[in-house]
């Protein structure tokens, strides 16, 4: 897989603007590759998010220009990951991208001098993978584009002449990587589709040592800089994993609710979105529950979730499939765009997951 070669170190994003108008290529919206838990499943997508990716190029003064309609979704963003990945990664989310009359244009360049509007400054890198993330798009169970066409993406050289992706990157490598994914036609990795035996019963759970989570801040290959995570490594050889924590309030959308913690944007929720997902070896996503799907006792704010080889489990309102034992890695608790005040206490005190193993009879 080309993922192996595309390692990434963390950095902060930047945007540069000026008053000069940039050349906008005609571009295409037919080149984007869909990545979700049901298609490819290669960049650790959330089960209720859709990722779209393509190549970008900035070699020898080239620019990549993305233009589209604002999608209807709880959150959307673009992240440019250089290949090979390095600390020049750049990122902008919806509130950081200039919008006018329901449209936006984003330019990616080595330098943003003379470029109007939203622009990512990539430094000396020549190109890489551009990932557009849509969290809970209005058509999550359909096209997954946020109810609008996918944006166009095109490339121009230093003089403004339209060029190809290979010309914009100065190498065929990025285009070949994208083509490899596109040629898979959304097929899932073999490891996710083959049959595995169900784990054996564990009548006496192995509770020592106590499972403890570790916190990460949007670092790692193809990570979203707007997320912070708590990960708890697990294996069902010790029993079923049970976790609990106080849930943050989150930004509402039009989906049905099973708890009362959703807030309108002007009510300043603690996070834009939160979810729990099992992650599998090979950087694949297993089963997920997002904020509004988590059952919480009326009037309360503490969730309890069991991770088990089969669901449902008697006595637990929330259950996540553990995945095959050979692939089990960790439970990922995701907080997206925590507010400035909440970020200081996320995954601390009552907001940190407590975990233990319980017996499994079958």
C-alpha cells in the first residue's frame, strides 16, 4: 500500500491572503476518490464521515485550485499532506475558508503571495494528497457530498496556464498513488472482508492491568488536526471492554436524537462532534457510534459503552463491535473542534474514560 511511504509529522496550518485575483482553472470534479468505512477504509475515516481525496501539486510555482459549493454538513475541511509526508502539512476547516454566495475557492501553492482568498502555503514541497472531510453530511447514506456537487480541482503553472497533476507535482508518483486507489473502485482491504472465528468465551475477565487511555492531538499519518483523541488499546482475549465517561455537549444537526446533549452553534457546545470507534490494525476503522446515537439516561450526561465480538449485549444500551481478534487495536474516542475552554479539560477528570473488562459467556 502507498500509505506506508506517506508518513506524516504534525505541524500547524496557515493561510495567507492578499488582494490579487488568481487564475481559476476549469478543473474537474470527477477525479475525487471516496474513502469511508464502506469504501476503501484507508485513512481511518469515522463511520459517520465521508472523505474525498485527490492529488495536489505546487512544483516550480504551480498552483492547485479547488472551487465548489458549500456542503450541508456538520463540519467540512481540507488538509494537504505532502508526499513524502513532513511538517509542511496544511489544514483549513469550514470556518477558516472564505465563502461568498454559498461558494468557496481554495488555492494551494508553495507561496501565497498574490493569491486572493483562502490559500495554503506549502513551502518547498512539490505535491501530495489533498483530503476533503465531511462529517455527517446531509446525504451521509447517499452520495456523501453534502447535497452539492463535488468541488472542481485543477492545476495551473506559474504563468496561469492549465496543466496536469503530473506537471503540477513534477513527478508521476502522486498521480499513480491516486490512480491505484481509484482503480480499487471502493473495494475494502481483504483483511476486512475475510471470515474469522468468533473469540472464545471469557468467563473470568482479565482486569489487571487496568486499561488506561492515552491522549493524542491530531498527529500521525493522515490525522485530522482538528481532532483530539483518547485511545484505549484492547483485546477480547481479556473479556469484553466496558468504558464510561461524562459526554461533552455537541453541535446539533437534523438527524434524530437519542440524547439531549445537542446544542445549536450559537449555544456554544463544547465540541463540534464526538464519536467512539474501534480501530483495527492497518489503520482501518471498525464500528462507530457518534454523539447523537449514544444512548444516555434521561437527564444525565454519562455514557457507558461495551466493546464486544457481537452486539447487542444484554444490560448495555450502547455496543460496539470489537472486530476480529487478529485485527483489534484500540477504542478511539474522538472530540472534534473542542471549544477553547473545553479543550483544557477534555479527557481529564470525569471526561476521561474509565475502562475495565467484563466476562463474556459467548
